């Protein structure tokens, strides 16, 4: 698989969850393990690319040979992705970014004296949408995890976020989703839906990179 087909290319990948602080000891997050994003980074490295991985907090080991940028919140991830965007040829947004963050982050640990508490959340920046809107030469790929109307919702995201490819996975499919070693996905491009069988996250990493390279070649010919 190590074909060196990405030699000279810069691949920017995001992975993992984000953590949104409530106070110095508490945060909200999600079940993302980071495995899919890290697997894509390893595949890109094996294909000879210069790889930068912007990662939220995960249990995974750093990848030797990949530039690791560690972030915590969605806002941190947004800044890191913007700072790396200009030189990227391929951008793969595999991170499960928290859509909201608490409006107020307390400086001190919150007291637990009240029977009920209410939080207000504000919307985080949509990183992928921003990158799509500011695309110059990059080939951009997002992920969509859906629990219903998968293909329709995913195609809508492909268009609204100005992506070249969107990878749709159904949380309720066996062998797909959070913390598994495998994934069952559909690759959506502007012109087709590619349904893939169950693959390891590593195999899927190679497949994603192969399809993105084909899209880039096609774009150069039009
Ligand atoms: O809209 P939804 O969150 O399902 O879109 C998923 C895609 O958008 C993923 O690629 C995810 O990384 C990206 N995203 C983002 N910033 C957000 C929310 C999602 O980049 N605030």
C-alpha cells in the first residue's frame, strides 16, 4: 500500500473529540476515540505525505513522523486548523467537534448547593464550513455521523459545507462508529455515492486518500 503516491503533498487531518469546559474540573465531550482520524494520518504518512494531525484529547499514542498539534476545545481546534490551512493540499475533518460550548466558564469549581442548575450553551464555529467557504486549492473531506436519513443528510452537508467528499456513517450499523476497529461508510462525492463494505479504519484511510487523489486529478482536467 505504501505507494508514495502522496509524496510532496500536505495532508491536514483533524481527529478525536473536543472538550468544552464548564469550570476548572468539568467539561462536556462526546464518545469519539480518534481512531479513524489517526488511521488516516498513518495511511497518508505511508503514502509519503507531509502529515499534520490536529487532535482533541484521545488515549492514542502520537504517530512518529506526523506533526501532532494537540488541542482541547472546538475554538482551539478552529485556530489550529486555520493556521495550517494555506499550505494544505488535502484536508480531512474527522474530528467530532462539539457543536456547542457553555456560554460561561466558571473560574472556580462550581458549588453543588442548588437542587437544579441551568446552563446556556452557545454555538461553536463550524470549522469545516469555514474551511469550505475559504477554499483556494484544497480538496476537502468531512465526516457525518447520522442516526437517520443518512444519505440525504450527508449530501446536504456536502453541499452546505462546500466539501469535495463527505463520509457518511450510521451510528447504529454493526461494526461502525465510535471506538470500533472497523467502519461501514458511504463516500459521497459531487457526482456519486460509493457504498463500501466493512473495512478496518486503516483500510478505509487508504481508500479515502485514493478517492481524494482521483478527485484532484479530475478537477485539474476540467
Ligand atoms: O454537521 P455535522 O457536525 O454533522 O458535520 C460533521 C462534519 O463537520 C465533520 O467533518 C466535523 O468534523 C465537522 N464539524 C466542524 N465544526 C463543527 C461541527 C462539525 O468542523 N462545529
